[in-house]
């Protein structure tokens, strides 16, 4: 019995609430004031014409106009001239004329429509306003102004209760900092956050941002771009699948399929993750890094685990670049490998460290450290120190060799022209008759040597201080005797083409060799 009374009581309460809700939803439109009233059946059947300082009320919303027609039966209100709708304490609407239906709480607003909500101002020539949903809609061109932002679109929706705006078609956002062009936009006004959909471009004095999806945080000046993101400045551009850009710090973070382009230095760097700090003049790319430097006649392809770039903060021009770990590069006339490489623009020098080796034509150059000086996009000279070693394939067979503490090789037409060898200098070169018949292998030692090379053969040696020289005839040569100590021909790890820079060669202890007689070395 007790449970039955509880159920009956609950039903009665719900019934009463339903009656109250129905009564509330059927609240009628009231005439609060008019200077005079006329009944005109010719113009608007069953409608009163209200003239002068008209004030109407529906629930908590007030309607002001110079004149109006009001049909009490249908709850239809038409206001004319200087229409003002005071929706609540924070939202006001102004227009030349309006049509309002009390049953649906839907207003149509015509000509010179202005909606003011705190510091947000919406302007258009035709708008509907749904009091139930707190939703303003304009189908044909409108603008919203908020502090220093001016937004224009062909279609728009504005929720005054949540302060959310939606824009469609030909959306343009203008601020003192930037201008944005997009197809669709959601504007969270209190958060100053704009989320955009479709092809979008953001233009400022310093950069241009492109993407097909993302958002802009106006409070923190932070941008997220997705689906073919791109940032372009005066001298550089970065493209990627997605990107974050912090305008305050001038910091860009690119993720997946990253392409960095330097238009001044004709260079492109690719990877899967990159960061750039423009104000600090530095950045890096990592994960499957490959760099392309475009010369007039050829392109250099480089791969490393990570590549750092440094720029002049005023001119944005590259000052130096650092490639770290597993560095390999390829150009038709030059190939190389090392553990780290630093290239400085002011002296056009590439410094290779960590078991470096370079190959040029039929020559191999190695040392504990290698410096390559570039002039007019070609090799000018190569410094090998300490423990320099140059190997050149003989025109028929065998290897000509130059060894010393410090070796400087000078290039001409992409091949070695002459070599200055100082500190325990040694050479081993094959001597042949004019018809190519082998005479023997000549070995020489001196404190320093100046060596002239023609057609990849040693044509002249100038010795300094004490010198020893020995010629071993062909018939007295034993396997391995023709090689200087430390000889290490590394052709098997030489990059063969631009794709081969990604290959990870075996360690030195695991390598094979093209020279069968290497166990006995001089």
C-alpha cells in the first residue's frame, strides 16, 4: 500500500510538472506599450496596428519598434523601423524590421541587422534568431567583430548562450597579426580558438601557413595544421603531414613526411620529424633524414640519423649544418661516409669525423679526420689528418698509394691533380712502359713530398729532406708486397647511387675485399 502511494504521488508530480512546462511553453506575447492602437483588417487580418514607441514582451525578451502589427490569436508580431530586441542582459538585436512568431520563438530580421553580445558584434542584412536554441543564422553574407578580429563569411551561425560561431563558404578572418582564408570555421569566442576545415591559408608579415584542417589558439598564438601542412617564410619553407606553429616563440614542429626547402642555398632536407626556431636561427630534422643540395650540374644526396641547420637570424641564410651518425652521401663525382659531418658556409668547408672516407672517380681518400674545401660547387682540396691515406686504382691493375701524417690533395676537373704529403710520407706506385707493360712497383719514403698526378698516375715526386726509394721489379713482387701498411680499399661500402645512401654497410671487421693478397703488407 505504501509503495502504491509513492507511485501515485510520483505520477501526480510528473503530471503537474508537465502542466507547468506546457503553460510555460505557451507563454503569450504581451503588448507593454504603444502610443496608439488601430485595428486594420485590410492590411493584416485580425491584427492590431501599434504606432509609436511600441514595446512588446514574450517571456523575458522585450521587443521595441516605431510601429508594429500584432495578431494576438496567432501570436504573430511584425515590427517596423528602429527595431530592438533585448534578448537578455547581454544580448541585443537591432534591425529595420522583424517578424516574430510567439509559438515557435523564431524571429526573422530584415535589413541592417546587428546582434550585440558582450564584445561580439554580428552584422548582416537578413538573419533568423531562434530564442529556444539561442541560435542566430544568416544565409547570405555576414560579419562578426570581436575585439581586434573581423570575420566575414557567406553563411554563419551564432550561439549567444555558448558564444560559439560557425562559418561556411568564403570565410575570411582579419586581425592586426594575420589574415585567414578558409571554407569552414568554428569560432569558440571565449577561448579565442578557431577550428578550420577544408583548404586554409593564414598570412602574416613573416610567414604563410597552409593546411586542410586544424586550429588557431588566439590567446597563445599557437597554430595546428593537418593534412598537407606548410609554412613559408622569405627564404625557407616546411611541408609535412601535420604541424604545430608557436608564433610567440617563432617555433615550428613538423611531423611525418617533412620537407624543408632553402631557396637561397638551393637545398632540400627530408625526414619524418623536424623542429625550427626562427628567432634562434636553428632547427633540426630526424628520422630517415636525406638532404639534397642542387648544384648547377649535379645534385648531392646525403643521409644521416639527424641533421641540424643554423641560420643568420636577420637574413635567414644558412650559416652551417651538422649531420650526425651514419652519414653517407652521393654525387656523381663524389661519394663519402663518416659518423658526423659539419659544413660551414663562410669557408665552404665540410669537416668529416668518425672513420671518414671519400671517393672521387677512381680514388679513395681516408684519414682520422677529413676536411673538404668546395669552390664553385666543385672540390677544391681535401685535407686528411692524421694518418692520411690515398688509394688510386692503377689504369690496368693494382693500386697507387700515398700515406702520411697530414695529406692535402688538390683537385682539378673532379680528380686529384697534385698532393702535398708531410710527416712520415710514403708512396707506392706502379711503373709501366709506354705500352702498359709493368716494370715494377716503386716505394719511397721521406719527411715530406709534393706529388704531381696525371691521368691517375704519379708523374713526378719532389722530396724534402732525407729520402729512401726502392723499385721492386715485377718478377720480385710477392703477394701483398705492393701494399703499404694500413691499406684498406673499401669499395664495397661506397654509395653506388642516390638510393644507396640508405644502405648500412657491414662493419670493417665483417667486410670482404676485392684484393685477394692483403694479409702481407709492407
